C-alpha cells in the first residue's frame, strides 16, 4: 500500500486496492469477534480513508467508502448487542461523518447519512425497550442533529428531522404510558426545539410544532382526561411557549 502510493483517484489504483482488501477478507475468514481479526480490518480501513483523502462530496469517493463500510458491517455480522461491536461500528461511522464534513444541507449528503442511519437501526435491531438500545440510538440522532447544524428553517431540514423522529417513534413502539417512554420522547423533542431555535412566531415554525404535537398525541393515545396525560401536554406546550 505504501509503495503503490494511492492518489486521490478512484480508478485502477483503488480497484486494485479493493480487490486486495476483498482477498484479505476472504483469506482471514473474519468471524464474529473483535480480536486481532477486526483490529487488522480496522487498521486497513483507516489507512484507506487516510489515503483516499475524502473530500466534502458524495460522489464516487463516498460510494466506495460506503461500499467498504457496508461490507465490513456485513462481514462482522453485528448481533443485537451494545458492547464492543457497536463501539467499533459507532466509531467508524463518526469517522465517516468527520471526514465528509457535512454542511447544513439536505441533498445527497443527508440521503447518504440517512441511509447509513437506517442501516444501523436495522442492523442493531432495536427492541421495544429504553435501555442501552435507545441510548445508543438517541446518542446517534443527537450527533446527527449536531453535525448537520440545523438552522431556523422548516423546509427539507425539518422534513428529514421529522421523518427521523417518526421513525424512532415507530421503532420504539411507544405505548400509552408516561414513564421512561415519554421522558425519552420529551427529551428528544426538547432537544429538537433547542437546536432549531424556535422563535415566538406563528409561521412554519408553529405549523411544524403543531404537527409534531398532534402526532405525539396520536401516538401516545391521550384520552379525554385531566390526569398525567394533560399535564404532560400542558408542560410540553409551556416549554414550547
């Protein structure tokens, strides 16, 4: 690898490198373990990322990187565990986010990011629980929100964010309860409100907010009572105002 001195191109050099890596994967016969196998694989991926010097673009360079990562995830066959497996995966994803340096845009950039997140959620197979599973998901979403640096706009930005939140709601299968479920939901919504910096206006901001609240009420199936249900709704409204 040092001798062939890969430049920032994705032609024969990378094809050769890719073939070489695939050959290595096949030969070392990676098992579902995170010992020397993965250390070697991880070092190899880091070297690739360093040599190809990813730019802030989502063209062939990222496709190549994404393909490599997908193969890694497939090969190590992540189970529903949140130990070293996910730590390795999470670090690798963070490295990708850092390298591609996402700007505040929701074009192809986010499509790639969105696909990556969906694959993660699918692979780790989140159960209907609020333990380490959701903490990992929540932490990942928070980092996404932080990285894309949402401005005070409610166009594609919020559509993506709204879809992401809806996806979380659907996956964690919120029941009609106001325990840890709602605390997580409330925290997530508060985090969104804080990041998008809602002003006291009644434009698109409130429309989005209103839609979000309606979805929450629908999901948690609020009954016509003035118990904890309404207190939660009232508290949420107060926080919004």
